[in-house]
């Protein structure tokens, strides 16, 4: 079965770019894709860079909030799918401004 990486953050609830209901999201993804894919909750910080590259290269789908870990999609095979979640916060800025 094809791997699906569901990117998570260690500091849930602390980062404005995190998914508040990540457990619900994971359950939904599992219920939809479990018949054809292996669902893997994934925290980039728990893996060395070489492991991240290998894991993303094997992944058929990557789902998560944009951030540094998402840079690993460069190592995915052609034809793979990435799904970027954008927080609904009204002040979300994908590129953080420099502090004055």
C-alpha cells in the first residue's frame, strides 16, 4: 500500500500554523484512504534529514500545514500529491514579516 505522510507539529496548540483538530483530521484521512494507503503521522523533527528525504521520496501523498518540513516535497516522485492546509486565522501570513 502507498504511504501517506500526515505532517504534525510537536508543539500542537502553540503554533498558529498548527492544526487544532489534528486528531479529527487524522481520523478522517484514515477513514477515506485506509483501504488503499498506509497512513503515517509524521513529525519531521523526529527524523534525521536523510530519513526525511527517504520518507518523502517513498510517499504517495503528503498532507500538512506549510512550513519548513514541507520543503521535503522536493524529494517526492513525479506524480505524487501534496495537500497544503492553510489555517483559517484572519492574520495568517505565509511568509513571516521581519520584526521592526
